């Protein structure tokens, strides 16, 4: 029941805002809807913790430890982002970069996007998963082009085409999956695409077909994850859209995509009994980390910089899932959590910074700490956190991943570490002069409301020094589900 | 082809024609003709679905056939033609690779696709198992089409023909997907095209042309001028 | 601790204080002879010191307390050093307080204070002298330490009396390593005591002087103490040389009054000979430019290290 | 006593958290100096003093462990206090107490970070260093380690409006992070297949020799980067001067020692049984750093850079001692190994006090003159006698002169060096005495450097008119300086007690039962059965006695008449301040002799110049030889990679297509 509400509330919100989205109080409404969604997600979580997995609506939807924590995370970040976008978009309106109509579009699409992501997370049907992934793309494409600048249009176009093509591959992969399933358990139609069923008898699925299927699925969903070399749309889309969208794209959509990949990997590994899928993931992961590190070295646009850092971290996560095993999966899940929290926080801060400076070019952003200490410290702390500086949570997950890598894949460790070092130099060398240093701009009249930033960072910090036991158990359960025996 | 029932022959015929069409698209430069080819592709797909439905007597296939007819044969071509007329994009500029070269690549791709589909067809119990390879080929060929084109419009056409290929693949491998998925897919395609429409106008008003070389500004390979203050190095 | 040892200790310090200027005078006399000059009186250094003590002290207007403290510290360090070096007997009670390394440390303390005092007034010459003195010092000190290492490796201790006793008592053997170090030591001695070829005690030619440049601002009792300390320094170095290279004749371990009595004239003889040798060296060699000084001292350092290696190679 | 020995660890933790609380309290009224500086910092100092006392009292107590509920789910935070940790806690608390008192008087309102934030960073830094010493598993160690780096980074960047300071901070944090990565790897190797990251697991892990070697090498790299070991030293002369002086003092005096601690922990405690020739690595690097640091220090013209380079020198000496300890310890000569170990620990303690003292001295000078360039200072002994005379103590100690503390550790180290003949490897027999000679050279150079430092700043005539307005340090600053100077004296005059305490550590690390100290309290004997001995109190007393006697004699026998007059100008013109040696001039012999070390650019005036100017800049060959090329390499790689992304959507589609095809071919 909660489940349907969970998806229903943002859908309803999308409809309402589609009509009223341009009103003065629309942002508040937007935040309110997100709040409702978040509350539902919380009740759902409690329910799952107490009662265990759920299967509802003719088994079309289900909740297990793996997706429930992602659902909560998504709802949470959705809420904070809505809160952040309230003042932010107002300022954008004042700067005249947005019209009322666009704002309406923005609000309703925002909710729609939430709905699609929640569906993708909670559906049990691989076909529906695909549909909602595609829908997620479609709902955000127009948000990326919200400003109608040349750059944003280009970004949107690339986003649309590359992800569209990618997702098409995923569809074919799904078809093959369906084919294999049908072949295995006879033509019982609908249920043949239900993940739970497939998972139950993954042993009988035809390896040859599943191998092919996995390649298509990996390339398809991997495009949305932004694994190099399929990542080319990502920096553009993340950099050119409005900041709240960048935040949710980096913080949530990537998670959802990698969630899809992992779901598929579980099935395929079950039938292939070979390390091939894992190796593919690791290959993609390493490539992404290394390439991203070098791209980072040349960035001049603040949002592009952090978009590439998202690619880097997706690479790390993919690598971890590729290694598999209880610890690695655990670490990967933890990393997904802290990354989405940190990265969205960074985008909030960066958005404010760019808004103050009136430019996303980093050499135009200087001396934030004197300009507006909260933004400055937010950006600095966020950057340090994302760079894996203790005691932030990112370090915890990276520590686990690296140590596991030393055991499982010693050859990869130096590569990873080298890339991390380069990324550190690149990002920190650019963030420092933005935060510190002197500026000729005048101090701001009113400090921006950065509650979301510091809320996120506080959470990340807490996760760094202390992972509460129930959360840990929850992660462990998820890891076990993913196949870390 | 003795021993093979007639309707099946027809099906294989459709498959062969689909492949031929993809090659035609690969070669074709006129955008309008491309759209027409797309429409024909849709029509063939419709026919194939109908045949299959009639042969296997699976009712949901009739529905999806209807969907195909409505969406891919009538609506999309109409929409695209309208766009073309509104935006005056009739010709695609010279492709990155000349026709014969493209054809050669296409040939290789087809061989690859067939070898790819081999294991699947081997398992398939459907009557149309042999045409899975063709479906894969169509998908990959439209991929190549998209790679070689420079006009946004023709890329879209390639994209749609890829969807057709997918549809055909689903058809020939498993007699189509579960209904709910079919509907979802159809919906997505519809929305996608609508979004595309909006896009075209946006791009147009921005660059007053749909030529993709306008859309090559965001890149890394641009030479960086030295940063304002030499920090971080 | 036997009373005889205490006696030796006291005698040594007194002898050092008393004989140091005399030794200086002797060296000067020898130099005069060798250079066919009429020799100055043997007692001239005493007279100079006495005269200085009677004069009024003239102190630069901007001199700090450090300036006036330094002479006493330098002098004190030299006296204490004299108490460490076994010039007559090896059973010195005080030597447990400081071994050879500490001795070098003491000399360094004296040098540092002298240089600081020279910089205190802030004249061109003062700082120039201080800089050159430290330059000489940082090359000479490690050389001296290395020399001592050789000796202490031979006799497995860094306590000076025991080194001496060790070298004096065991059967007369040839130590090639000591040959090297002896040469090195002579060079260090020349450099540290501002003798030709590094410095010329007899001149005030500004561009070349080191030691005198540092003393330019001093007068009266302070100067007297400095001069006396300089004489003591020369005397101490000579005694270190004896202790390391010609230890024979000092009253060792169980040596009673007789041995002590014997050691005193022997010391005198050694000093006399040393004075002649020093004068000879200074006469036959020419003063080198200050820029060459580092090379001279580096040679000393290298010779010492060579001695070290030779010792480790041949075990002797 | 007994209650202490059993509950020392909790109290330590309490004190550390108290530091954190004090730091946070600074945020209550971030702008109020009266509250932050005059109230909180003295509290922090008391806290440090308590920590030092506690550590000193419980040095000999058996090791205590504790496990906190925080940390990773499978790896809660393990803590352990043993003799080794205690010694460094003693160092931390003891030195920081004086520094904090000084800081209380030092921090003024001005540009840059607000006092409250500064207070938080400062005390966070202290607490992190303490936690580094107590951590007993890899995760909490890394957390403490990086927090330490981070806090100190923010402190370095206090004056962040200056580009060179930002550059320094960046370089510092980057190298610190790279070093941390190496340390992490080292731990990853050390756990040796048990995949338990507690130090206990590492102690019990049995490593294959080559793996142990890898771990050791990584540790040398990681901790060397923090300690400023050549060639990883480049950040140090940038970062230390950049920070406010109390922070420079903390970094130089205390933080570098945490690297030494880590090195000892890994080598003797976690690895356990190093092979003898490993010791040659820290030995060689240490000697290199020692000479390198001393030479560069002599050539500096900025007083804080000079001290920073001198820190490199001292770290070098410490690492040389470490090398000796490893060599001797692994050829079954525990007594001498213990001697070397004691020497290096002793030197760490000494350096903590004397270098902090000097850095604080420069801080006071900086405050009253606003000048860091030696070329514009001079004659301050008249204007600021307190600072001058207290700094003199540090200067003499740093120059390694008896009877102050610097000499004791040098003496012990040389004793250890000289005890080689029994080593079964002739190779080492050859090598070590040469090392001793190098140490001697370094000490002598240090004396040179220190004379330059003190003489140019405090002595002579003021080189600038503005110096006439210089004022002496405030009362709190004086207290801090005096405290540290007193520390130098105590460490110098009562070596037997210190050595006695350090023997416990040697016993813990080398497994050798600490031999009872022989000889009376006033005489230090390096090894049982060695006849060399050194008695600081007696020597000191003797010198004082002779000095007093002489003064008395002079006073009794002669008159005390004295006149003041202008200094002797050799008859030409009047002297002016520009005639004295500048810092460059004082460094000239060094540049002349060690020219090979430097990358020098000189501008010599031509004889016809109206206003002749002589300019010389001394560059670091290692920076130009290693770091610049590496940076260029990465840049080139980045440019090459960037070519992939040309903005053409067709290319991107091609990438996807190729990827798809390749992967399909893989599974086929």
C-alpha cells in the first residue's frame, strides 16, 4: 500500500504542479510533495525493517533491503533538493533566466522524475524497470535544456540521443532476458520478467543467451551510469542544466542506473557461473576512474568538474560491485549512499557559488570564504569529503574498497590509487583558490539557506565515524542479496 | 523453400525486406525519403506482426499490431514530414563515410549480427527464430546510420528504425513482450518523438539549422589558455 | 680517586694557565729566529696581558651584555678544556665529566660565543671575522671529531685519558691510520689557532684576517681574556696532539708521584719541540687566500676520514 | 600512582576530547579575542601540561587497551597506550603547553581566519595528533592522521589571501595525501592475509620477507613525506613559514615527530623483525636530509624558511638514528640498538622544545617588526631583550653545544655510531664511521646556521630605521618562551633521568629488558661497561665556576673603569648598518663550498652601476629535477586523453557501438 502511495504522491504532485506550477507558492508545494514522499518512504522502511520483504500488485512491485535503502535515500535527497531549489530557482527567476512557464515545467518534471526513479527502484518487472529508466531520461531531458542556451540545448540533445540509443540496447537485453526466461520456465507470460522469479531459477537460465543479454544491458544501463567510454553525455548534461537537476542527476539517477546494472548482474552471474560480468564491471570501473581523473585535470567549469568526479566515483562503485563479495558490496552500497549525499551537497554549494559569481567558470569564482562563509566552507568541506578525506564517510567506503582490492585484485590497486591521487590534485587545486583568496565582489546581503548542504555533510561525517548497527545490518543484508556470501 | 509453409515464407520475406530497408536507409541521403523508408519499415513490421498473430493466434499480438500501425506507420511519419516541412530540412550533408564504404561496414555488421544471433536462434522455439539475426542486424545497422549522419533529423530516423528493429526482435524471439511492457515501450516512443519535436524547434530557434556541427561546442579537446592564476600546478 | 690524581688535575690546570702564554712566546721567538729577526722577549705575551688588564675598558656604544659576557665564557671554556686533556697524567678525576666529544663541544661553544660577540657591535670587520671563523669552524670541527673517532676506535673508548693510556701503555706499534690523522690534526691545529696558512696572527691586514677581526672591538681586560684564551687554545690543541699521537711519558694508571714528576719535564720538552715545528711550518708555508681555506680544511677532513677507512681496512 | 597506571588511557582520551571541546568553545564567540585567546588557549595549555604529566608518570606502566563503539561496523576503534605512545604524548603535551601559552598572547585580530575558527583548528590539530599516538588499528590511525593533516592545512592557510601561501597549502596537503595513501597501502600489506586491520592482527601476522620489505618501503615513503625527508621535503620549507608562528612551532616541533612515531611503530612493533640492511635506507636518506637541510638552511634569507630547513636537518639526524637502531637491532646487538633508539627519541624530544622555542622567537620578532627577511633585521637584542636571551638558549641548544640538550642527543648518537666494530658485516663497519663523520659535519653546520640566525636577527646594528620601534614580547609570550627554554635546560642537565625513561621504550620495542642505569644520577654512561661518560651538571657547574672566579678575580685585582665610545671605524667615514654582513653575505661561504647543491641565479652588478645591486636566489635542484617533470607528464597525459572528447555526437555513438561490439565478441 505504502508502495503505491510512494509512487503515487510524486505522480499526483507532477499533475498538480503541471497545472499550478507557476504560482508563487509552487516551490513550497513542490517541497511539500517531496516531504510527503519522504515520510511515506520512511514508514515503508520501518515496515520493511519490521516485516521483511514485500511483494505487491501482482508481484509487479517489491521491496527488499537492496532497494529500500535506495528508496529512502532517493526520497531524502529529493526532499533536500526541493528545499534547496526553493530559494535557488527564485533567484534564477529574479535574474530573468527563467519564465513562469518554464518554472511550471520544472516543477512538474521534477516530481515526474522522482516518480520514475522510485518506480525503477521498486518495480519487480525488468520490463517496467526499462520503461521507467527511459521515462526518467525523457522527464529530465527538457529540464537540462531549461535555460534554452546553446550549450544547454547541445547538452540536452546529446543526453537524449546517447541515452536513448543506450537504453535501446538495454531493451534488447531485456528482450533476450525474457526470451531466456520463457525458454526456461515455459510460456507463463507475465511472470517471466519478474526479477524475483528470475532470481529464483537463475540457475536454469540459458548461459549463452544471458551472456549476450548482459552485454546489451550493461552497455544500455551503463550509458546512464556514465561508465567510460559511454559517459560523454554526462558532463554536458550535468553542467548545463539548472543546479537542482544536476544535483539529482548526479546524486540519484546514477544510483538508480547502477542499481539496474547490479540487478542484472545478479541474474547473469547466477546463470553464467563465471566471473565474466564482474570482470566487465571492473574493466568499466577502472577505465572510468582513470579517464575521469585525467579529464578532471583540465576542467574550468565548476559543475563539469564535479560531473567528472561523479564519473570517477561511479567507476569506483562499479569496480567494487565487479569484485563482488560481502565486503566489496557492502562498501559499494555505502559508497553509493555517501556519494549521492556528498555530491548533491557539493552541487548545492557550487550552484550558489556560480549564482553569486554569475559564471560557472572557476577563474571567475574567487574568495568565497569572504564573500559568503557558509558557501565557502560548504564547498571546501564537500570537496574534501568527496576526495576521500577522513573522517568523512567517503573515506570509510574507499578504505574498504581499496583494502578489498588489495586482496582480490592487487594489480588494480596502484592504478586506482594513482587515479585518486591525480583526482585529488586536480579537484583540490581548483577548489582552494575558489574558496580562499581575495575577491573584489562585495559581501552578500543575506546568507543563502544552506541547511541541505550541511545536513548532508553532517550525515556523511557521521557515517564516516559511526555506521549505526541497523544500517550496517541492512547493508549486509543487501550485500548478501547481491551475492556476497 | 519447400516444406516451409507459405505464411512463414512471407514472414521471412518481410524480414529480408526489413534488412534491405535498413541498407537503403544507410545509403539514403534525402531526409524525406528516409522518413518514407521508415514508414515502409513500420508497415512491414505491422504486416509481420499481423501474420504472426494470425499464425500463432496470440491475441495480444493483434493489439501490438494495431499499435504499430497507429504509431509507426501513420503517426510518426506524419509528424516527421510535418517537421520537415516546417523546418525545411530536406537534404542531409555529405556523410562522414562515402556510400560504398558505409555499405562495406554494413555488410560486416550483418555478418557479425548473424553469428551473434546463432545461439539464440538455436534455442528459440518460435517459428520465426531464423529472423532474430535479421533483427539484430537491423538494430546494429541503424546504429551505424546514426553514427554516419550529421543532420539531427536523420539521426532521429535512425533512432526510430532501431526501435523498429527491437520490436521485430522481440516479435521474432518471443512473440512480443508482456502487454504492460509493450504499452510502456509504445508510450515511451511516443513521448520521445514529442520531445524530439520540441527539441527541433528549440534547436532551430537557437541555431536556425538542424545541422549537428552546431552542437559540438561542449568538448574537452579545446586548447586551454593558461588559468587566471597559476595555482594548483 | 687518589690524592695524586687530584694533584695532577690541579697541576695540569695551573700549568696550562701559566704556560700557555709562554708557549705562545716561544713559538714567536722560534719564528723570529727562523726569519732572521731579533726575537721578541719570551715573556712578551705576559706583559701584553698584564698591560691590558690595567687599561680602561672602551666598549662600543651599541654593545650588548653578550659582548661583555663572551670573554669570560670563552676563557672559562678553555680552562675547563685544559682540565680534560691528559697532558701529565691520565688518572684525572674531572675527565669523567666530559669525554673527547664533549671536549670538541666545549671548543665549539667557545667559538660560537666568540663569533656572536664579534657580530654584536655590527661593524664590517666583526661580522666578516665571525663569518670566516664559523666557516673555518664548521670544516675543522668534523675533522677534529673524525680524528678523535680514529683514536677512540683504536682504543674502543671516547674518554680521552683512556685513549692516551691505551696508546701509551700497549707495546709500541705502528698505526698507519694515526699517520694520516696526525697530518690532518696538524692542519686543523693551524686553522683553529689562526696560524699561517689560514690566518696570520702577526698582521692586521683587513682583508685576510680572521681571528684579529673578531677582536677589533675588544680592549683592556676583555681583550686580555680573549688573548689569554687564544693562548690557552693553542696550548690545549698541542696537548691534544700529544695525548693522541705522542702519549709516552704521561703518568698512567698506577703511576705514582715519580711518574708525575717525570711527566712534567717531558711535557715541557714536547711543547718546546712542538713550538719549533709550528714555527717551522709557519715559516716555510705562505698564507693562502681565504677562498682557499675551505679546500685546505676539506683536505684535512678527507685525510681524517681516510685515516678512518685505513683503520677499518687494516684494523690498525 | 597505581590508580593512574590503570586508568591512564581513559584520562588521556578525556584530555584529548577536552581539547576538542575547547576548540568548539571557540565558535561560541569567534570574534572575541579576550575570550578565545586569553581564556581558551591557556586552558588548552593546562590540558597539554596535564597530558605530559600523565604520560610521564605512567611511562613505565603496562600497556592498556580500549575499544570504542565507533568506527567501521566490523572494525571498531581500537586504542592502546604503551611506553612508545607515552613518550610521544609527553612530547606533544610538554611542547604544546608552552606553545599554547605563547599563542594565547600571540594571536591578534587581523585578516584571515577568525580567532574562534583558528582556536577550533588549533585544538583539533592537537587532539588529532594525540589520537594518532593512541590509535591501535589502521582505520582510526588513518582518520587521526588525515584529520591532523587537514587541521594543519587550514592553519597553514590562515593568511589565505596571499597566493604563495595558498600554493604552499596546496603543496602541503597534496604531499600529505600522497603520503597517507602510501601508509594505507603499507597497512594493507601488513595485515598479511588476516584482513584484520587492528594493529594486534598485524603484530601477529607472519609476513613473507619480501612483503615485509614492501610494507617497510611504503612506510618509509609515507612517513618520510610527512617528516620532510629528502626528496619528499619540498612542502616543508613552503608550509612552515606560511603558518602563524605557533602553528609553525607545532608542525615543526611536534607534527614531524608523529611521523617518527609512525616509523617506529611500523618498523619495530608491527613488522617486528626487520632485516639488517633495511636500516641502511633510513640511514642514507637521513644523512642526506641532514646535510641537505643544514646546507640549505645556511643559504636562506627568510628566518622562518631557515628554521624549516633546519627542521629537515634534524629529522634527517633522527632518521639516521632509526637506521642505526634497525641495523644493530637486527644483528642481535640490542644494547647498542637501544642506545641508538634512545638517541633518536632524545633528539625528538630536544627538537620539539628547541625548534618550538626558536619558531616562537621568530614569531615575536615578526609581530614587533612585521619583518621576516633577515636582511632587514638586526640589533633586536636591545629592543627585545627577553626574546633575544631566551632565543639564545634555543640557538645554543640547536647548535649542539654542551651543556644544553642538543648536545646530549648528538653525543648519544655518536656513541652509537662509534660502536660498530662488532657488527658482523664488514660493509657496515666501513659505512657507519663515515656516517658518524657526516653527523659531525651536520652538527658543525648547524652551529654555523644558528650563529647566522641569532647574529643577524638580534645582534649588530638595526638594518632598518623602523626596527627602532620594535617592542618586546608580551607577558604570556614571555612565559611560553621561558617555559620552553627551561625545558631545554632540564633536558640538557638531567640526561640520566630522561635516558632512564627512554630505556623503557627501547625495552618495549627491542624486546630487550631495559638494563639498569649504572653510575650516579649526575653521570651519563652510554653503555654498561663503556668508560666514556658525560656529566652535564658537573661540566656546567665547572664552566660557571670558572667564569665567576675569573670575573671575581678581575674585579678584585683590577679596576672596573669602563667607557662607552663609538665603534672603531678604521679611520674612514662613519660606520653604518649596511656595512655589516647581510644574510646573503653570511651564507656566501656555504654557497661557495656546496655550490653543487644549489640551483643558483646571481645578478652581479657591473662596475659602472650607479646604484649597484647584488641579487642571488637559491633554488632547489630536486624540485626542478623531480616535481616539475612529473607535473608536466600528468599534464601531457591529460591533454592526450582530452582528445577523446571532441564534442561530435557521432564519435560518441561510435564509442558506444565499438564498446558494444567488442563486449559481444568477448562473450561469443
